[in-house]
C-alpha cells in the first residue's frame, strides 16, 4: 500500500530479471499502478493498456462482448486480456500466445492472469501458432514487441494473408505498432495497402500515446 502511494512521486521497482527472450523484465509501481516494462519500453498496464483499450473502444465494447473467440498475439502481463475480462466482461474464449514462458510466470505471480477462467495460454512463437491453428477468430489482437523492436514477419505478405484468412467474416484485427522513424511510417502505409482489398476495411489511429499507431482492419465479407 505504501509503495503504491509513493509511486505517485517516484516509480518503485520491485523486480528486475532477465529471460531467454528479454534482456530485462521489470515489475514497477508507477503512478499508483503495477506495470510490466522491458529495458526501454512499457510492456503491460500503464500506457500500453490505455493504447489497446482505445482500439477496443473504436471497435466497440458492445460488439466485442458478443464475440465467440479472441486471439491475443503477445501476452506479456496480460493487460488487454484484463480489459476484455474485467471491463468488457467478455465471456467467450480467449487464446493468448506468448513466446516467453518467464513473462507468463510474472503475469501469474504479479497480475493474477491465471485467475481468468476463459483464457488459454499457449507458449509458442506467434508466427508458428498462426501457421498451425485450425480455429477462426472474431478478433485478433497483434501486440508483438521484442523491447521496442517489432519482428519483420508481422509486416510480410505471407503473415498478413494468413491473419486475414483466420479472421471470421465481420471480424477485426487490432494491430499495435510503434513508429519511431520515417521508415516505420512507410512500413505502416505498405501494411494498410496490403489489406486494401475489397473484403477488408482498414483504419489507422495515429499517435496514440506518443509513438504508437493502431491499425484496425475489419473483414467485411469472406472472398468468393
Ligand atoms: C507489448 S508486450 C504485450 C502486451 C500485452 N498485449 C498486454 O496487453 O499487456 C509484447 C510481448 O510480445 C512477446 N513476443 C515477442 N515476440 C513474440 C513472438 N514471435 N511470438 C509471441 N510473442 C512474442 C514478448 O515476449 C512480449 O511479452
């Protein structure tokens, strides 16, 4: 309780560790809230949670609550999953895919992610998972970072087509990206044009909390 109060004045770090995938995972009290950070960016809760919440609000909480199955690529501390479960009261299935088992151990210990009954966590590379899955999803949330770096596969045509295919008709993709330099803006423009086919509608929400840009894709119908 004291740590929480003091954290309004100065952040209080309570854990710092390395993992096989991350050179630093940090659990910190900041502005009265427990957050998970990597070496150079916020991974879960805090601003990251606000960014994805904004995307979910644009899609519409009332639409999301009616969905059957949501796929979250990149789980970390699970803040978007908490928004789905606690704020939106989503009771359908949530599958969360995370490459780093250490981050899930922290999510369970510090953020009680394992108390969410309708959540199944898969420890896997998101690229591999997306290739293997036989399911179709109403909403695919893509939030994959290695510190501030976004892996290239996310922007490759193969992955884009596969994600589009896994989406049910009237389904949505919510993609969190970081734009730190001009080449990142160009990369995002290309991504949007790759989805600009007749069965998709794409929107960009720029400058959500400084460097993040959200891309929201809606699949209006299945291709003939
Ligand atoms: C910004 S955090 C995710 C935050 C989370 N969506 C939330 O709402 O709190 C990014 C996560 O992506 C994970 N990640 C990085 N590369 C991955 C990959 N190829 N497959 C699955 N997860 C990956 C990282 O380990 C990290 O936990």
